[in-house]
């Protein structure tokens, strides 16, 4: 079982970016999939998640609507849509699957917001 993130890169302030989390070895839609991010020198923090009931979970500090999550069951992939990006959104973004209490992390994808 694994998840692989992709889609990171350099984006200008105010821009948008969509990250992908491709799952393999399990059915993503049957499990809680969460996006986290980590800024160098800081703890990894949860951003948003989507559960098996297709409910979106927003975590503290990320309730303003700039970050949304969706999934494509046919592709077994979960997406993180990020809008109105700010320089402080620069971080490594990780996907994590919670499979009946077992956590499966990806290796992350770097997002840099800079002009």
C-alpha cells in the first residue's frame, strides 16, 4: 500500500495549484485521506481531509476556503486544490491514508510560493 504525491512546484502569490495523491494497494474512497504540510523548522500540520463518506474535513487554520479536497474514484486519486496562495503557504505537502488505524505516508511534494 502506498500513496504518491505530485503536482508541486513554483507558483506566484495569488496563484493556484492542484496536488495529486495517487493511492495504490488499497481503495482510497474507503478510507480517510488527509493532506498535511510542513514548513522547515516547524511541525507537520493537517490541512484538509476527505473521509469515506465523502465529507471534507478542514483543520484549524485552514477553514477559509482556500484549500479544498476532492477525489476521483476511477483514478483512485485524491486532490488538494489550493487557491489564492501566499508565500507562507510554501511547504512540503504530504498525503496520508488512514487505513483502519494504519497510517501510510507519501514522500511529499514541495510547493514554493514566490514572485
